[in-house]
C-alpha cells in the first residue's frame, strides 16, 4: 500500500510540474501578486492526495502561539545533541538543530530517529520549543536521487565550502516526492509533540535549508542547460508550501529568504530576476500558509556589507511572524570581525542586536532571534545575552 501511495503521489507531482513547464515561455506577469494568484488557482492534484493520506496524519491541528524569544541553535557541522547547559539556560526559549537528510534516512524507509528523539526529548523535558531544520538538496541520501535529474555544483557556503556536490534539480518530481514522503514520516512521529513549534521549509533548496541555489557566474550556464526558469522554481515552492501546510497543521513554517538565480523565463541572464522571484515567493508563502508562514533571514550581522534581506524581514514585522539568525558564533574565531567589532565579541554582539532591533515602520520587532549555542555557553557573553532577552521581550 505504501508503494502504491508513493507512486501515485510521484505521478501527480510530475503531472503538476509538467503542466507548469508548458507555460514557461509565456510573458512574465506584470506583478508578483498576479503570478501568485495564477499559481494558487492552478490544479493541485498532489496536494489533494497529501490531504487524504492512507496513513492517518497528526491528530493535533491547532496552531499555538507564535515562536518567540531567544533560540539556541546547533549547526550541522557540530555533531551530537545540544549541551544540557544550553537547553536549560534560563534565557533560552527555543532550541534548534540542523540535520542532514542523508544522516536521518540513509536507507529508504528505514529512518534513524535517535537524533530527533533526543532533540524533542530534551525540549519537552526543559519546557522549550523546537524549530526543526532538516537539509535535503545537496544533503539528500543517494537513494533519493535515483531517477532524478541532478547537476554538479560547488558549495558556496557552510560546511564543505568549495566541494563539488550533487544537486537535485529543485523542481524534479522524483526528488520532491521522496522528500515529501520522508516529511510525512517526520510529521507522523513528531507532529503531536507539545514542543514542536516550527519547521523549516525545504526541498527546492541546495546547500542548507535556506532557499538559496548555487549562483556564481559560472553556475548560470549549467542552470540554463538544466531548464531552470523562475516559473518552474516558483511552482516547486508552491508544491512545497502546500505539502508543509498539509503535513504540519500545528506548526509554524519558516522560510529563509532566497530567490533562485538570475535567469528569466526566456532562459536569459537577468540581474533583477532574483529580487522579483523573492517577492513572489514571499507573497506565495503568505497566501498558502497564512498564519503559519514565518519569514526568516539567516545572515544577521553588523559588518560592512549591509544585507537587504535582513531589511526585507524587518519590513515584514507586524505582518507575519519574523525571525533572524546570527551569521555565526560571535564568541568564536574571527566571527566578531564579520559581526562588526574585530577582537571584541560582546561589542560585535551588541552592534548586531542594534541591527536586529532597529526601528521599523510597523513599530514592531522580530519574534525570535537564533543565536549559536557556543555564545550561550561563553561566560563573556552572558551580559549581552541578557540584553538580547530584554529587547525581544518588549512589546
């Protein structure tokens, strides 16, 4: 029965994506809203199958309070669970851990739940909430890419930067179907957990769970050859948002801002395309997920290069749930330099807080701030952490 269900979902996802391909040569819509409206009005056979699964889904369907406060995050490069001192830190409201899909389900249908069990067990015992971050894309298990269209691209950031990796095409139905099937197992096991507050949307992704793709100048010809178009990429995200809405009705769904690559629907390089795609995807996420939608940027710093994506998140405060993640552990290595104060981690942290809590048009501030675990454990950072907790607790 499971094989039949998987085959049906795969065929329907393939059909939906194929229907979108037929329209890739049409003239671009005149606005983000027009594109979003067209996509949402399109038939969604795959979504209908996922809404009526043969295996019962999570029983909890009530969305709780929005995620808020300070979140301690442990990156994928750091093996093992979060330190108990971090989980029980009085300033920590939520915990997050980044996982590779390949580590959680190395063999199809035989997931290893030990790491996730540990995360949820620690959160429930300490009365903290969880943001679950699982990375597919370049971190997919090899079996999930069998029969899927892939390419070879260099990692541009994160663990293994510069390594040439296998990247599934973000819209490939075989790959997406395998990912959605794994998400169904995650939802069945953890969807009822009182600690499970938020899940990171991923699928049409690459190096991490952030919605970025390899976009160096040398990568663009490879994307053109693979058939990348903004419409195909947007359609993949529409399927993904609908799937998360179906499988995780009691969780908020965070989308870390990306925007695809600078190739337009005619297959030509277009330096303004990423910005247009980004806004379309934000509008799409809001329309599909409603109150569940969370807008996030994982590149918060106060260094010399101002991040327009951080500004975009801040501009949406008060309209949707928003959050920011520190670009790195401030108290470790050279991060203080990137954060705006070489050799002075507490000052770098404070300057970055000023960036995160700068005045906004709505008068509101972000709902949550993700800080790497090492900073919660560093004695020299306790004063600035108290400052962060005070700022985020204000109305």
